[in-house]
C-alpha cells in the first residue's frame, strides 16, 4: 500500500476532492508551501475556494471524472467523499493512489519532532487556537491546522518553519489514528458520532488507541475533571500531565475571578505557581481549555511568560461564541455547539452575563446525532427563555430515521419550530429587544440568520 509520505516532495502534483473544506483548504496551502502543485474540486465556489484560487490553485466546481488531470500523482479526499464519487472512480481507473485527508495530515505531522494533537468531543478548535497563540508568543514558528478561523492567522492554518505542529485531531471515522502525536491532548470523551461508533465504549476505545500512538518519550495530556477521560486513559503507559479545576490535577487554576466576559486566575503546576492569566473569552469551560493549552505548552518546555501573554492575546476563534453585531438593540452571537455537552457549556456561560433574555436559535446537526442524543438535547434546550428551532442540517446524511426538529419543539414548552430560515428571521425581527442576547447555534449554516439580521441593522 502506498504511503502519503512518498508523495511529499516538490514537483509532485496532487488533486484534492472537497478542497474548499476547512481542513482540506488548509492542507492545500500547506502542500503548496512544501513545493507541490495542487489543484482540486468542490461543489461550491465558497470563500475558501475563492481564497485558494487567488493563490493560483485551479479548482473545478462539481465532481466529474474528466476533472482529474492525466499527470496527477495522487488524490486526497475528505471523509464525506465516498467510493462511488466519479472522481474517485476515475482516479482508480487511472491507477492514481487515493488517500484520506487524515492520512495526508498524519504524514505531515510525522515530519515534526513535536506534534501536538488536540482531541476531545468538544473544545478542540478553541484549545488548538489557544496553543497557537502560546506558540507564537514563544517564537516557536509553528505549523497549525485548526477546524475554524483564528483572527491571529486570518485563516485556519499556518505554514511555519519551526519544529512544532499543532493540529485538531477528530475521532470521527477514527481519523486521528492516522496522526503521530508526541503530545496527545484529550479534552473530554462523550458519546458522539454514533452514526459511526456503536456506543460510548466504542468511542473510548478509539481515544485509547489515539493516546497509545504517543511514543514512550511523549506525553498524554488528560482532563482530570472528566471521569470518562481518566478511566479511558487509566492504563496508558505514557507520561501523563493532567489538567482541570480539581486541585489534584497537575495543572490547575486557583484564585479564579470572573469579571464580565473576562477571567483572571493563577495557574499551578504540580504545587508551584507557574504564571497568572487574564483570559478574554467567557466561561468556565474556557478556563479549562486554557489549562489544557498550558499543560501542552509545559510538555514542550515553553516558558511561563509565553503562556501568560499568548493566552492574554486570545479573543476567540471563528464561530466560537463569536459576536456578530446588533439588531434592534439585541446582541447577536454565533456558536458552533452541536452536541448537548457543548450546549451546556454555552448556556452556562451566557447565564452569567446578565442579559435580560436569552433567545436561542438552534439548528441540530445530523439526523443520527439528533436521534441518539434526543433526551440530552431536550434537557439543554429547556433552559433558554426563548427557543427557536431550525430544521436539522443533514450534512453527510439522508433522513432514513424520519426525524425532524419539530419533534424537539414538541417536547419543550414554548419552543417553536420553523421550516424555513425566512420564517424564523421574520419572528426574530418581531421579538428582538434591547437587553436580549440572540444565539445562533449549530454546526450547519444557521450563522447566516444572525449575519443577515446584522446587515439589516
């Protein structure tokens, strides 16, 4: 079987299917930065596609067999691209090797003496972003792959020349088992992606295999506060650094003060004060994310001041409690939360911000997740003052279950289901008032609702 590392040399020509995706567009730029010639295809001419085209990458819109150039050395595809895709069929007919996106990132990570791979059911993008800020403050010149946009980079990636790569490591389809971490961070483990995993036990086995990929001289960074994580990693024979709010964690916080949307706290490492931090993103969950990023930094030997000033400069990542603007005096924020655990963290944060009323616009992500975690979603969606539900975002799935967001609305007093964005927006225009926070929440295209309202004023 061919290995992607054999194709990572200047002059090679690669074709990326689904090149406009967050991770794929980053991969395209990293490979181009290594001297490879890259082209590809996508269904839509998105902002990522336009940015790649501006850099000279040729992109076909639509997937057709004739798109594959005759001199292509390799093809990379996203997890959503199946074997029956006409470009996959054509590549195999031409005897061109086809790699998964994670195989490519895994091969790239192997080239770095320090590979920080950040995993977990939620918090990956924020923690990877925090690590990036710390590494930049430490002048480590990192290569970065983030599943969102980081204002510091004005992108979701960075091609560096140092010996560190920091990257999100997603468990879906066991993707992170292609990575080669020297520092494996596990933020939390919950039941998710149950269209692939059988149950929580299956998810835990995947994370255990991921942590086991760390070499004997590497580190596993684990959330002491998360029982699933600690039980899953209990028998991993690697050096462990734990983090959490519990004072028994190796890296923990003391003297936490919450001041509006900010927090200030001391970071303690194994009984000694490491540094103090002022964090400009709200919520206890972000304190934990900062502790995880600090623990990873400690594994890399980064000095305390770089942690202090790196975290002080972090103001959030795209679609992570991102302020979009105002409409009729209401503040509009957008968040990527699409799992009940993420919704819980988000609502915990908002409840401490003293808004008069919380208006939640939620778009569930995938039919399988909505069905599998239905009761957990209902529990969280009962918390806001006003709940509007958009239809489920299908993503990669077909609705073979016969489920709708209307089923969630039927379980929640006062919740309303809207079949279209237009109807939902119209009701938001009618009810929005000063003192409200309007949250557009989900991993699909629900953010468009808030952006549309903000443009209206």
